[in-house]
């Protein structure tokens, strides 16, 4: 079933984005690289292109209130792929200050009560010499950020002898000013999360290098390596599931699961599946970030079936058994769980970029995919609904036969 987003007839999501933002969305990669459900609102981090892509020209922050798509602000960023809600404020992290220079990174907040969108940028007490803020996490009154930074000698690039590194920052005033806590990695730090009374982060030492996981017992000042999780992880946001910390393997074939005793174990995906989707761009710089969601006792994952090539949503409740929820020929770039609606929210990119939802109200072995594309198209939902309807009829006939 389709949702009326309140746009003029014939207006696509890409048309709306270009008009609202003044940007030019890529016909291949424009889309919502992160969605953040908060009560009755769904916040969208829209980007013209892949986050951190050199050809990307901007981003936009919007929300869907259940009836209408509402533009909020145009951050001065090339892209967006991290948002968190702390109970009062939405915190938004950016990728490459643009048109701002790289003398400092920006931080943004949005107050849902007052509708106030605020940008913080401070070259002396802020995110100094920061290219990208990749990860955010908040504990009580302290906000943490995992960033990529440079040494100030040539802030236009990290690839030609310029010293670049990951850094961990904290803020006690919601991003207005920041304190650098530590340097982490020889290239970039990509995420930060609180887990089991400590802080965990992932980083790497080279542009295309695999990531490592580390733990800080002192609030981000010092870091200890996690056995078994060095140089084998991928740039995917970490998530907690069933009191375990979950990361994606560099080769996309497995999930690594860390318990509260810091014991890590690999859990392979089903045969013929890989984490995330493949992009027609060399290297791993443009891998997806928001691939995990937790809902109703399951970990949901965007994956790619290899033969034939399809995108899928898989789920597991124990990392050993997996179920396939949906398959599609469309690329999926983000997933989240909208508790108020009991939906998994998925985003597809490009000219016909769309938001889709999987309704979890019904039997979880027969969930249905619905479309909220602009322009409207419910073909996927109809086909999948017919399939499950046919399965239900078959089971009914079999049960009738056995009862006789």
C-alpha cells in the first residue's frame, strides 16, 4: 500500500529534493542514506550522492510526519549518514564540510519541540581539522564523536603524504564545543558506541584497509584492542542485539559478535549472501553504513544474494539460523525500525529513489513489502502479497487433507 507524502502529483522524491535543497541529486545514488524514526516522525538524511563521494554536491535534512514530507534544513555538508536522538535533540553528523572549508567539522542539532535547527562550527574549540564525523553516541550528558581528521598541512586531501588519522571527541553542551580525547588509527575512526559499561570504536590505518575494533574503559582517553577483531571489519555502523555487539566482516561474508566478556566470534551469513550491496566503484570507500536494524527479537540485515544478483533483507535471532524476508532487484541503502508503526523502513536510491516499509504487525514468517515510492508503485507489494497468499492456500489444503 502506498503512503501519500503530500507531494504534488507527478513529483518524484528526487524532484522534491532538488527543489528544496538547490542541489542536484545523482540519477544513480541520490537517496536517504539514513532514516531515524522518533515517535510519529521519520527523519531523513538525504544525500545527492554516496556519502564522501568526491562528486557529491550536498545533502538535506527532512522529516515525514505520517502524512506529509517536510523540509527542515540544508546542512553545509557533502553528505549525511549518521543521526541519533538523545530524548530531546536529534544530532546530525556530516561528511565533508561544504561549502565550508576543512579547518573544522560541523555539528547539527534539531529540536522536534521547537523546530529549531542549529549548526555548530568552531575552529578553536570545535571539531578542529575534521573532514568527516562518521559516528555519534551519547551517554547521559556527554556526546561522543568518531571522526576523520588531518594535520592541517593540506586539508584538501588525505592521499598524498598528508598525515590523516581518526580521532575521538566529546562534548558536554550538545556539540556547541568539543574536546579531543584521543587519536585512534592512522587513517579514520568510523563509529563509536557504548556497550557493557565501556565505549567501543572501529578504525583503520589506510584508505582501503580493513577496520579494527577497540575498547575504552575510561571514556575515550585510552583504547585496548579486542582479540580477534583486528584488521577484519567493514565500515558498517555497530549495533547491539541481545546484549551482544555486532559488526560486519571486511569480506562481507560474516557477522562478528562480541559478548560482555569481550569474546568475539564470527557467524557466517547463509551461502550465496554478502553483507550490504556491491557498488560499481573500485575499493571499499563507498560501502553502506546503515545496514542493521533490531525489531521484535530479530536482527535484520541488508544483504546481497550473489547468484542471481539480488538485494535481500535477512533476519536472525541467534546468528545461526537465518530467514529471508524479501528479495528485490533494487539496491537498498539503509534500514531502520519505526516502532510507532511497527515497520522496517528501507530506502532505495536513484532517479526513482523511494522509501519502502515492511509491516511487522502480521505473522513474521509472512511479512509484506509495501511501497511508498514517488511516483506511486506497489508492484513489489502486490507480487509478494500474492506469493504469501498462495502459500497460505497450499498450507490450508494440506491441513484439510490431513484432518480428513
